[in-house]
């Protein structure tokens, strides 16, 4: 992923040098297990530990001749190990014993970074929701004024959506945090299963129960589906904030980067919702990566190599974009300006029409037949919409005597949602 959409900690995790460092860690652990089995001398493992992680440039140089990254890595690694010890490196292993076990470790760490960002976003949404729990605003269905709600209620819905994504990511982390050291077709023909259990336990990984040389790619698809779903939840937040920033609405506004902010090269007055727009765009990338990961699940027989070129792009890119998007979304919500007076003005804009459901409910409670009550309220609403008279006046002309039209009427049972929201506040970030 380009640096613009990657945070440094995630970029470092997916660098070539970091990958080779993890490969060295797997090779050393595998050799330690072989020592315990009496198949590798302990002095050889000491030499392996002392050896430097091969430079990415050196591996690339060798690969230009060998056209095989793992063999090129091993050749570069063994340049720093005495020959008597180097011959024990990679004993009984095949390439993907190394690659997939290291990949499981990297995916687990990358998912941890994303989980940290998602949990922070959840906390920021909860805080914003509680801070504006009583900030009354209009709710809209089909883009049209419906009934009063609160801005805190909007944020609460988003907080629970992100919480569900956190749970999906936790399940996906468990799915991808696996390794296998089982040999060429996964039968442990030339390597004791103890090596696999030893390495995976020390890396905090589970074990692929029936390996085919590689771990199942449905695991990676599950992760990228979870990342894309979090991305869609962020998109939902960003889309709402984009709509609320339209000039004719202007109920919220993004924080600007500095006093030197410029929204347009031609129109100096512009204050555009570019952060929200960027978040929506990144969600589209994540959905594309998720679809591509599904294409990688089906491999020929015990394995082929069609998935490898795809994974080199979609796995780091998906986690990088998801992490960047969640981090940016938390920053956006945390610093968002909320204009309660504009929200209240939005309720008043229709001169009381948003109270039609309450008036209808009162009429039914007073014994008026439903069809008659509905038609009377509808006729009064039409007069208000076309004449400019307040809804209370036009209701009177329909023979309906109503009291004050108060938006808090719609919030009498709102406390039940707040109590559910407060349960999220105490969750660990």
C-alpha cells in the first residue's frame, strides 16, 4: 500500500526485512525442537541464533538467479553460519512450512494493530454518543424528515456496529493465527510433529489440523471479510457525516487541518468533507480485497502457487488500509464539531410535521377510528406543507385539538438504549 494510506507501525510489520526476521525466528525455533529430538547438535542452533537476518537486498540479488525466494533467503542466511551448522538449517521442512507459519504470526500481529484501532474507534464513538445523548436532532428515513431522535443515538448505533466488527476480527484472528510444519504434502513424512507443536506454541499459534502443505486459505478470506465489514461500518459513519455536512444541513463539521486549510483551488469559500469522503473510498478497496481473498481459497490438489502473488498484495494492503481507515475515523469523530442549534432548527424546519405520528397515536388513544384519524392528520400535514401554516393550526382546522408539540415526547424510553451503550464504555480498549 502506498505510504499515504499506511501507518508506520503497520508498514514496518509487512516490510521485506521484517518478513525475513520472522523467517529466521521460525527456522531457529524449528532447529531448537530438533535439538530436543536429538537430531540437530545444539552448537548448530547457537550458530543460527548468532547469524544476522539476511538483508532484503541480498535475498533479492540471489533470487534473480534462483527464482525462488525461500531458497534465496536460506542461501543468504547461511552465508553467516559456519558450514557444519548451516547444513542443519531447514531440516525436514518444505518452503511453506516456513512461509505459512511465519505468515500466521505476522497476520496475528497485524490484526492486533487493527483491533487496537477498532477498539479506540468504539471508545470514541461511545464517548461522543454519551456527550450528545440529549442533543435532539431530526431522524431521517429515505432521506426525508421522520421523527426526532438525538445525535447521541446516531453515534450509539455506530458504536455497536464497530463492536460487532471487533468480535468478528477476534474470531478471524484466531482463524489466521495458525502454522504448519508438516512437510511436502502435509504428512509429516520427514519431520516429527513435535517440531510443529514446539514452534507454533512459542509463536502463539494454533496448528492446522489437516495440512496439505499449506494452511487453508479460507482462514485468510475470513480475516479479509472481517476487515471489509469493519470498513463498511466506518463507511456508514463517514457517509452520515458527509450528509450532515451539506450546506443546507450543516449540523456537523470536520476539524480542519490548520488555519492554512484550503478546500478548493478555485473557490475560497469551500469547506469540504474530504476526510469522510476518503473513508468511504477506502471501504471500496477493502471490499475488493475481500473478494480477491475468496478467489484464493480453491487451490489445485494439495497446493499450487496461484494464491501467492495475490496474497503479497491483498493481505498487507487490506490490514494496512483497514488500520489507517479505523485510525482516521476515530480522529474524525473525536474532533467533530456538533452544532446542536442547527439540529434543533432542522426539527423546526417542517413547522411541526415531524410530530404527525404522535398526533395520530393520541387520536387513536382517544377512540378515533384509525382510517379517519390517519386521513385527518394527513390532510392537516398537506395543508402545512402547501400553505406554510404551522401544523398545530392546520390540525385545528381538521377539528383536532392538540397540546404543545415537544420533541422530548419521542424520547421517553430513550434510557434503555443509553444503558446498553454504557455497557460498551467499560470494555477494554
